[in-house]
């Protein structure tokens, strides 16, 4: 049992005992993108104090949500979600979809990082299907996120050096509006977005069935 507990025999209360502390679910968000070293987590969580990040990671390790692994690039330590921790993917996705009315106003001065699109797009597009397999890119800030579409669903990941032939670039609110279905491709372009490649590919992937 975590040090801080609601002391209630209720599934929601028990879950919040584990991941309800400030920053905990945002750490989970970072690790849903992939394994991360301590410094990468610190960079992906602007505003968190180093001692608080260390404390939250320790707590999440102790309860079995996070574990350490070898980072093959540096031979140092990286953090990953355990199999139980990865089950939070659906919980995070539900919260992202629930937040849609809160996101309409745009950043309002808030920090944004392009890689956060991986988790957001996974949540917003996971029920979409494409009649043919194709890959498009969506970009806000400095990252291009690849959306691999097929008849079985969507897979989202940060692009490497190779970029999709069709990429939409725009402000975060425009990209998220496009992914949520609140904006069409034409409306997103009219609002200031730009397309490299074929608009028809974007429409095929992003238009709700």
C-alpha cells in the first residue's frame, strides 16, 4: 500500500492511491511513448523539480508501475512501464478524449512538446480504420508523428529520419482539432496549417467513418 492512501476499499480510490499524485500520470504519459532516461523524463516534464521526479519514480517503482532497464545507447539506466503499468494506456486515452472541450481554447500560454502528440493521437485515432494501408505525418512544434493506418486500426509513433510522404504541419490546437474530427483537412489548412504531399491521404486517414 502506498504511503498516502485514501483508506477506502474502492477500486477508484485504490487506483488513485497509486497514480493519483501530482505528476504521476504525466510520467506515465512520457513512458507510453517509450523508454526514457532520467534526463529525458526531466526534459519532457517541464516544471517538475528534480527531487520530485526522483520521488515519483521511486514510488511508481515500489508499487510496480515502472521498472528500470538498461539503456543500450548509453549503458545507463532507462525507465519503462511494467506490463501492469502499460494497462494505463486505456485510462490515459480516456482522459485525453474527455479533455477535448478543455483543449478547444488552445495552449493559452501553456508549454507544448511535439512528442506528446503520440499519446494524444493514439487516443483520438485508435478507433479509426483505413480501407488501405498508408502512413501520414502530423507535426506540431519540432516533432513529426507518424500515423500508420490500416483496416485493423492505427499505430502512432515518433518519426525517425525517414518522414512520410504526406505531412500536415500546424499549431497544436489545429493538429489536435484535425485528429479529433472537429476540423476537416480543408478547415485545418484554412486555419493556418500546411500540407506536404497529398491532402487526399490526410482525408482518408483522418475523416471519421
